[in-house]
C-alpha cells in the first residue's frame, strides 16, 4: 500500500512537472473580444484575423524560441463581462499581455484591471478619446480615436460642401464620443450641428430616430454603430424615403457585408475606414495586404470581414513584436518595449506616441483614414 501510494505521488508529481514544462513551451497572449451579443460579428472577425497572425508568426519559428498561444475569451459584448475576462486572463491564464476589447465601453471597463495587475493591452478597435487621455499607462492603441478620425475628415468637409449635419450614434462611449469629437471639428469649420439621436446597441428599429432626421433641414447624417445595425439603418432609411447623404464612422462598417445585406439601400453611402482591402496597391504595405487577404480567403472566410479582421492581425503582430523586443514574456518588460516598436501595419506604421497626463501616458498610434463610397453595389474611393 505504501509503495502504491508512493507510486501515485510520483506519477502526480511527474504529471505536474510535465504540465508546467509543456505550458512553458508557449508564450501566451490574451484575446478579449465579443464573440456573442451585439458585437459578435465584429469580434469574430477580429479573432480570426488574430489567428492568421499567430499562425504566420509560429510558422516562422515563433518568438524567443517559442510558439505563441492565443488564449481567447468571449466578453459577450458586455462591459462587466469584459472586466471579468481580463481578470481571468491575467490571474488564471497568466498572460503577460492582452489584446482587446473591441468596443469602447468594453475597453474602458477593462482598463482598471490593467492598472490593478500592471498588465499592458493592445487596443485594436476602440475609438473613445477617454481610452488614451485618462492616464492609463498600460494602454497601447493601434486604432484611431474618434478625434483622429474627425481630424482626417476635417480636410475634406469643404469639398463635400457640408452645411448642417445630424448624428445617429450608438448610445455608448464610442457613439457619444464620435458625436462630440465630430461636432467640435465641424463647429470650428462653421458647419451647423442639428439633431444628435442615439440608439441602444441591441435596437432593431431605428425608424423613430430616422423619421426625426428626415424631417430636419440637415443635408447630411453621420452614423456610428456596428455593421449589423448599420444594415438595418440603411434599409429603414430607404423605406422612409430619407434622401440625405449618409456618412459612417468608426471603420467597423464592413461595406461588402452592407452591400450584401442592404442591397440598393447602401448605394450612395460613404464610409470612413482605416483599411483598403479592395485596393491593396493603395495600402501602406501592399505585400502584407496581399498575404493577409490571400490567407483570409484560403481559410474560407468572406471577403467582407477584411475591414474588421485586419485589426486582430495587426494587434497580435504588435504584441508579438513587443515581446520579442523585450526579450522575455513579462508584463513590465513588454510594456516598456511597446514604446520602442516600429512595425508596418496594414494601415500604416505602428509607432506609439504619448497621449494623456504626464507620467501616466497611454500609447497612441496614428493609422491612416480613408473615405470610400458605395455605388451600384460596389466599393470605390471617394473622389473629391
């Protein structure tokens, strides 16, 4: 009996040691994205893009002699869940760096956890200005905040002859922040701001808001929300006979999905986006763009997802570059290394500049922003 117990103990110890050794053979990156709920389509695109990056890196030998392992968790499009997921990834899965969390409200909910556990996160999508201006030194964002989008749009508003603009935005930090930043820019340009209508993220019927906008004397509507809601808006606007110019922001529109689902209702709409998969030669890194699109199609994914999935691809490449530069998979070293990376993303160079209160700055990259237009069921560059 004693020998049997001793043998069991030996086997248990060997199993534990083997498990620890096996775990040490990979470097973990936590992925906190909405895979269910209102933003599930976008979050799934981002995760699939992240997987392409991980597979590409691992096929080339990984980093620091080890393969990278994505630990993917669903934040369910819910801020409370996003915070809980971040805590699990850091404390249970022991990830030294995260990517997330798609929506601004989701990312803002995660940020206190990053401070508490002193773990950096690459923000791949969220655009609220609060994310990089409230003094969280563990945030490194590769997507443009709404203020950067507004600044890019500032150069073309005169050519569009905007006079009075209404807003229809999702009622969260992303949507409200967009309305605030774009309104400020437009007021500075002498453009009148009309209605600012909001919608809940799960809303299916926006006809009441659209009816108000139809009755206003504006000629343009700025719309900010995720792709599934945009499709409903375009259909409902067409049904109401709303003839105003519609411009969407946020870069999460997936124009090809809109074309497929909204049909003719999408014609004439314009979209601010941060990636041009339709025109690889016009992107900052045509060779990488071609590789990404080819790999995306090879995996059987619809082309429509490229405008969202590239964020996950660039986000994981950014985290991996920082780990490699740090020389070790430790949060403090990765955080320091993120300030020193310089990689060519699919929408521009990823280099972090300081943003926020002195001594507690977040990192903000400056990606490119483009204006596209849908006409006759096709995506084209807007010529001005």
